[in-house]
C-alpha cells in the first residue's frame, strides 16, 4: 500500500468504518511510514478536539434563511439553458465559425479528379479491352468445348539413376 492510498482511506480508518483487511494494510503501512503515521496522529488530535466541542443546534431561522438564499440563486436552465441566454463566448464562437466558412468558400477550387475507385476500374478495363482473348469470350464463358478434347493418359516420370 502506498501513501496516496492511505491518504484516501484515512478518514474511514480513523472512523472505524473500514473493513478489517484494509485496516490491517493501513496499519502495516503506518508502522513503516513516519510521514503517514504523523498525519494519522494529527487527524486523531483533530477528531478528539471536534468530539470535545459542544454540538450547537441550528438557529430557529436557519432553515428559512437557507431557503431564502436558495431562492435568490439564479436559475440554471439545464442542458439547453445556454440557448435561452446567449453569452458573449457563444456569439464570438458563432462569428468565428461564420467567418471561417466564408473564407473557406472563397478559396479557388482545384480541378477535381474522378474518384480513385472509378478510375482504377476504368484503367483495368482499358488494359483488357485490346486483349485478343476477349474475341473468344463465348468459348471462355462456356467450357463445354474443353470437354470434347481427347484425354491423354498421364505419363509417369521414370526415376533417374
């Protein structure tokens, strides 16, 4: 266990609300780390002082004064509240976006080439357009003519000596 983890768990450790396994880990760390041990001692002193101080009941008008202060807070519009009351930041952002889009549309347009996929297909078609094989397309598409050829017996290779 490191000092950061002990710092996060120190309140639960001092309250006694931490599970026993975690408590043993913290105690083992405190036994070896002087800085954390000193911090835990200081927390215990503060807890002792707080426990000794008398508990003051809230004043009779406390609840009413809190409700008045809550009512005086400005209403937050929620997720879409920023649209109802535009701020200067929103106006600056929209203006910058508008200026950028006008500038971008005023740039000269370059000659657009056809998409790469269609040019590739067109190039491949031009490569095979002149092949003499396509003249016999009907033979190549129907292999029945090949079945009429006489079958020659396979010749076994003789081993070389």
